[in-house]
C-alpha cells in the first residue's frame, strides 16, 4: 500500500467549509439521520458527504456503534482542528468587521469574578482610546475559561494559574497578587475589628464561600485545618461579587473572604465592612493567560501592555500595607 503524502496543500485543496460543519454536526447529533434532519438534506446526501470526507483523510473518522457514530482517533483529531478552524474564521470575520466599522480590532477576553472592575474599566478604556480596539468580556471561573481559550473562543483570559492552565500551549504573565480579606455587614465587621483574630469563633459563623474547586476556597479550608479547626460549612456557595454583596448586606450574621481589592470596592458602597485580620497567606496571583502563537495578535499585545502598566501601579500601592 502506497503511503499518502500528508501536507497542508493537500488538505487545503480538498477540505471545504461544509466538511468542517459536517464534522461538528455529526459530533453533536450522533447519527446521520439526525444530521440530515437538522441540516435539511437527505440521508443519502449526508452519507455521501461523510464518505467524501473520510476519503480525504484516507481512513474512517467515525465508527457505527449502538450509541451512534463515535469518532475514531483520526476523527477526534479532525474535530479538534475543525473547531479551531471555525473559531479562527469567526475571529477573522470579527476583525474584518471591526476594520470596516472603523475600529482597529475586537478582542474576546475571559475574566474570573475576583478581578477588580476598576482595573478592567481602566484597561478597556485605555485600549479603546489609544488603539481603537473594542472588547467583549466573558465572566466565568478558571475551569470554564481555560477550555474556551483552548477552543479559540477567547483570545486571552485574566485568571489564576492552575494545573490545567500550566501546559506548554499556554503562556502566563503575572499581573498582580491579592491578599485575602474578611468582609461582613458593616455592624458585624466593626464588632469583629475590635477583637483579636479568633479563628475558632469565625469557623462557627455563617459563611458565603466560593465553590469547593476554586483556589480561594481551598486556601480557606487549609487555613482552618492548620488552626486545628473544622472548615466552615457555607450557607451559600457563590463566586459572584453581586450575590456576595447582596447576601451580606441583607444578613448581618454572614461573613465571607474575598481579595482585598474586591473587598475595598464592595465596602465603598457603605453597607459592608472589612475586618483587618491577617490570614498570613496570599491568594495565587492573577495572570494574563494566552495561547502560544507563531505571530501574536497586535491588539492582544497592546492589551497586555496596558494591563501590565496598570498593575505596576496596583502593586506599588499594595506594598506598604503588606
């Protein structure tokens, strides 16, 4: 059997957009019958299209099983690449649209909830003012944002580094560090602030905490374990600062821990207070996480420069209080 020569030109000459769409539809719907119904073509036409696609790759991309069509190893590879190509084409279209509308570019940026709104507002404002770049923000936790970045749905993310993000396909740049701060309804915060840190009493209080799989929650659990105490059982698990603020404002018995910059923003509105107890540890630093590219996006580079510029100011302001 003669080996085929696999190169970019061969695939580029034979692959079409409809092939990428077919791959995604088969993966999503599982059978050619469903694919045909959804796309409005006959089942024989769908079968012919799959045979054509498998002919391009020289081997089956899907196996017929009792659970429908399941991708082979070659099919899995084709799906990953097809999704990335679709995302890159969508990005290209957004950039073309931006230029036609008189904008330099448009970025899709993922951000974890515990990144300061003041920092984001300043960065977005400077990016547009200096470079004409517009931006869409996607708020979610790191475990949701990293897969979106890898699928090319996001251009970059502002997040904490985790084991899932610490791989060779991604780059990390530390932006700034955060200190944990205890917050509560203003009346409760004032009472606690007059006392020396009492971790045993704190462990028995009613808490609002982030989800178990988040770095902040893990560090809080470890803090109480080191003190020989049982970890607090939360009344509510929430990462949304709006929800945390609402719960603590309405219930003067609740407490929570958030990064200091977030605590200051929440306490500025007057209903919450910050308790100056020192936990003795820092939260994992906030990073700008990007995909490795042969050629970096100019808009992404400018955004990185602005973030580093702003965070250098944050860092210098934070040092005296550390």
